[in-house]
C-alpha cells in the first residue's frame, strides 16, 4: 500500500509538471517560488541570529548587574529614569525627576492609572536605591495643561503574550513546537493527539506571526495582497474597464460570475479549493472617477475581505494600476494554506490575472484561459 501511494504521488507530480499545456508555466512558477522562499529564509535567519545575539548580550549584562554594585552619577541616573518614563507615562515631560546618591524623587502631575506602572518601572532602573513619590495624581486630564494630548501607554506584557513575536521568540516557540510534534509521533492515544495539536499550533504561530484568532479565522488581521502593473492605455479607459465588473470573469481564472445585487452591490461566485464555489456580496464604498475604486464584503460571507484599486496616469500616457486587498479566508491562515495547496491562492493567482487584464485592454482580445474563455471584453 505504501509503494502504491508513493507511486501514485509521483505520477500525479509528473502529470502536473509535465503537462503539455501548462507544465512549462508550472515549472517556472515553482522555481520562482523556491528561489523566493530561499531568499526569505536567508533574510529571516539573518534577522533571527542578530536578534538572538542582542537578547543574549542583554541577558548577560542584566545578570552581571545583579552581582555587582554600580556607582551611577546623579545626572546619569536622571537620564536613565527619564528614558524609562516614555514607556509607561503618556506625558513624560510633565514629570520632574531629581536624584541624589541613588535616591530618586518624582514630582508633577500624572494620571491615576499610570502611577503604579511608573513607580514600578523607576524602581527597576539600574542605580536606583529608592523612590520618593511626590506626584500629583489626577483621575482625568481636566484643565491641567501638561496633561493634554499625549499617547496612552500600554503595560508591557510577556513576550509570548504579545501580538507580534520577536525573531528570537519565534525561533524558541518553533523549536518547542517541533519537539512537541516529534513527541506526538512517538506517543499514542489522546496524549499524542494533544502533543501534536500543541506542537502544530506553536509551529504555525511562529511561522506566520499571526495571533491564534487570525490563524483560525476569527480575528481581524487577515492576509494582505498588493500588486502593481502598468497598462499601456489611458487611465480613464482602464477605469471604465474596471467599473464594468462583468469583465472580471473574462480575465480571471477563478471568477465564474459577477452580477448586480442592488445599488452599489455585486454578487461574486468564485471557484475555491478543489473547485468548490465560494460566494459573497461586495459593496462599492467609494469611487473617484478615473482614480480610485474601494470595496468591502457585506453580510456573513465565508471570505471576509476588502480592497481598493488606484489608477495613476504615467507621463507616457500609460496607467499604473495598484491593487490592494486584505482578506480572511475560512479557517484563517490554515484555510489559506489549504486553498494554496489546491490552487486557489489569491496571492499567486493575481499576478496572472493582472497580466490577462493588461493584455485584454491593450490588444482588445480576451484570453483563452480565463473563466469565460474567448469572451469579448466590455467597456462601460
């Protein structure tokens, strides 16, 4: 059975890459993806190594400081305290700081919810022996000039509790996840399943740097796609082509149908993973004639997304088209990975779709590999 499955997999790969019609394009696209992945991994490795080295140096310096007494001048100590204020206080300029032989005095107005984080932060500044609190506490800024404006500060959290992880934290979590997955392969029953689930979650979290809600499709953070292409046609002509949304199936491979569903609303039917149709209704929220189109998904769509397209005229009479789209697929990043596996990845498909759009506008001929093959392009 294993040999049969292995042979079937090899045969499927051979049919995919040696196909007479699309094999050459698939091989070239796979090669480009591998080169891009190699560059990304190389850059990620360099950043991770540098971040890990810096954090190790900081940890070593902090450990040394615990075992030796450091004499700090009053001016240097005031500078250290003032540098720390900006991380915990929204109005650091309002706090007066003085120091005498390690004893720091804080005075001036401060908001009530910032007092405790401020004192805790100052006590941990190297060289501080004690803190004398002479702060004037206010529940609200009120009419105090020095408390107007400012940027609220969030309390610092543990590294792995933050939304964005540092490269070193991602390396540590990824290593732990890989170890858990290896342990799950040796374990059995419910214990192995739990280890595998925990390890897979850590690997996915460290690889994507997305929070758990976004990974599962419940968060607000989605996947962002931005593409730019130049079309040899006036911006007004390109804009008119895009505003006739029924043109989309004529240059996109996965858009099966687009029809009007009310004022400024259009219903889309797109081929999803394994050809399963996915539907949603999009609302055009903003239009600047000849320059900009913005839209967003409405209702309880399986794919939540929004985007925009800009039309910027170039000096030679051509048009620079910039497409920006963010979407949250079903099951989040996991769903995106599955969709990419089955050939429904907007990130990779949009390049080919925009090239077909460019060809349609410049030549007037519809491509033969779109969802509606050979259809004549329309312009409003």
